[in-house]
């Protein structure tokens, strides 16, 4: 058993039920953030366009919105949670270290604090997985 399989096994066996509620709330927050990005693409374009990324801002805007919408739903339902988290990690790392921190590390920078909390939760769910109250668990029990 390699290290990745051991971490996955540990996460699956040490998963209290209240963490599932946290996962669902995280997925809803990500989904709503994706909806807000779709509703105001000029704001997201200004965030991405003002950063130091070499990729085309239009591609990044679509990736961020799509990943938040679909990834948020997958995380909320507990489907392919670790894969959905992996798709979100580059976005959150960019949000914390490149975009929001440039606005200052103060208590008034709520976007930075939200990004830090979401990044921490993403790393946690990458380790612990989706839990007992998830589609992943339901499908594994009903796989006949």
C-alpha cells in the first residue's frame, strides 16, 4: 500500500459526520461564488487580467467559473470529492497568494480570509474525502 492509498484509507476511516455538513456548506459556497462570477464576469476578468499569469484571461475566467459551479456541486453532493478539490486547488492558491493578498493582509480584506478558509477546507477534504453522507459512499454500498 503506497502513501497515497494510506492517506485515503486513513481519511475514509476517520471521518465524523459533522464534517459532511461542513463539506456540503463548502460546496454551496463554491457554487454560489461561481454563480456570482458568471453574473459579473467583468469583475472576474479584472481580477484575472490584473494578475501576473501568462495565460489568456478569458480562458482563466471560464475555467474559474466552471470549476466553481461544477466543483461546488460535486463537493456538496460528495461525488468525486477529491477530484473536484484538485480542480479547485490552483484557483484557491492563486486567489490567496496572487490576487487577494495584494489588497493587504488586514481584517477588512474579507475575500482573503474567505479564500484562506476555503483553501484550508479544500486541503482537509483532499485528505479525508467525502464521508459517509455522500454520493461516493452511497454508490460504493450499492455497487452490485
